[in-house]
């Protein structure tokens, strides 16, 4: 079984390029060039240098001793929370801004929901002196004021999406419209392992630095490259894709994906796409997504903004359908409890997204000598208000 993308842009039956005809030249230019550009020694040199000096990589692989004792298994945390800007998203935006430069683009557009991807994009645009336009739903702009302020400080223009539900999918529509109108000088930075081919594969490759590092770091710690399990939370699926990438075809490594169950999978307020979703088209690709009987996309819900997405990337839809990955979910309450537990046991306050991945230890029993690597996708600073309100701190 192949778990990587094929030449046609598919993971099994998922993926592909479902875009308006007017967008075809832009996506095709990227498709024809992305692997060539990524293979250039010059590109790799600049990418690796920035990952080291700007992002702060390699991120540590930390043996969580007290957490391991509590659950009677060996738990390692891949510390993406220590990256510049506080999460894994910067790995992708650094890669894509270099790609944009190589393709001769001078203007960057992006869509953002909670604002994390908008901030990561505005950051690399400042770094490279490129114009940055971020589309964001009007409702999200009101909900995420600190991230809007960050983007503005970094020099980005934030344009409100005023149509539809005025949230992420409307911002995405605006970004696509912009790209159609500016095909020559503009690159569209997508923030997760989603979108028309080649985006899911390109984003996965930029994020695959996570599993590349896990391999040599685990070898240093344990004398072997492969853990027994790799675990990550899934919104669109970019931190998960990067965490799994170098283990996809290692049969001894089990893969666990953790979705946000929100108030409960059957509550009507959830983002557990693998359970609630059906095959459909979102954001330019065929994948699993939450939709009504008529195929209208359903508003998802999760306490964590980064997991509040109605689909999963096509790679993950394939991993789910083939059974290569075990899909689990954690509710708001379970995730919040795990976030507090990590804070108290290890002195690490995780992003609420990452707390979902940690919640599986209450639900699944691991063997004493199992090595379980969990992607700690981000830090909890951005979530402090949510933690305060939830725990009445
Ligand atoms: C955005 C975000 C996620 C979810 O995005 P993926 O593409 O699924 O990784 C998870 N964790 C953090 C900290 C995030 O900011």
C-alpha cells in the first residue's frame, strides 16, 4: 500500500485538483515546479538555515518522565511548541515563502480562521519583505483580536470576509478569488495539509522535518529510530502529516490521529470528521468532510480554534479508510483536563489543540515498554483566556 501522493495527486481515492478553471494555471505552475524547486541545493540550504537560526530547530524530543510514570509507558513529546511563533505552522510558511520567491512572486495571500496561520504567514512575509494580504472572516476578526493585532504589527493587511457565515470557509473563498485576479505576481500560502494537489504533498514535505528529527533524536535517546506509536491531533492535518511522514511505511510504527469531539461526537457540536464526515469536495480536494444530506458543509465545533475545521486533509482520509491510522477523538472536557495535567506534571502549558493528542492516555492502555511519541504542536499562551474561563483560574 502506498500512503504518499501518486503522480495524479491522489492518496487512494482522496485528493486531486477540484478548482475553478480560472485557477488552473496558478496551481499547475506550482505543480510543475514544486518538487524541482525543493530538490535544488540552494533552496535546501536556505530552508535548513532558516529552520535552524530563525525557527529554532531542531525542536527537542523530550522524555516526559512524570507523565510516563503516571500512565506506565514511555512518552516522548516532540516540542513544536518551542518554535518561533509557538507552533509547527512556521515550518510550512518558511518553506512556502521560499517557494514563492523561487517562482518569482512578490505578493502573498493567505486565509486564516483563528489567526495562527495568518500570524505565521505575516511573520515570514516580514522576514522576506513581501507584501502580505490575509483574508479572515469578520466574525473571526472580532473573536481573535490579539492575532489580528500581531498580523498588523508584522505589516500584513487583514481583509474581512463579509459573506456567508463570515468565518474560515468564506475567508478561503475570498483568497481564491484574489488569486484568480492576480495570477502572475501572487502566491497563495495554504496553512494545512489540505487544498488542491500539490498543496497537501508540499505542506507535508515541509512539515516532514518533524519526523525526520524524531528518527535521529529517538536513536540518541533509545538506540532505535522507530517508536511504537506516533500520535498527533488533526485539524486539517499538517502537524500530523509531518509527524507521521517518515513512519508511514514502517509497519512496526502504529499511527494514532486524534480529532476534536467537541461536546461529544453525537452532540451536533463536534469536529470529528472521520466519524461524522463523508466523501466530498472542500478547499479544492476530494476528502472526508462534515456535510448535510444535500452536501452543504456543516459548521464544526471545538473549544480549540485550530481543530475547528469541517474536513481532514486527503492523506488522512486515506490513512483512515485503509486502517493505517487509528482515529480517536477527545472532547473539550477531556482535552482541557489533559492540558492542565501536562502543565502540573511537566511544567509545560500546551496549546488546546495539542491537549487533544495528550487526552488519549486516559482512553487507551499502552504497554510499559512502548515508546509513544506525541506531537506537542503548539504552546498554550494563545489559549490562556480559554483556560482561565474553563478552570475559573
Ligand atoms: C493550527 C494548529 C493545529 C491544527 O492544524 P493541523 O494542520 O491539523 O496541524 C494544531 N495545533 C496547533 C498548535 C495549531 O496552531
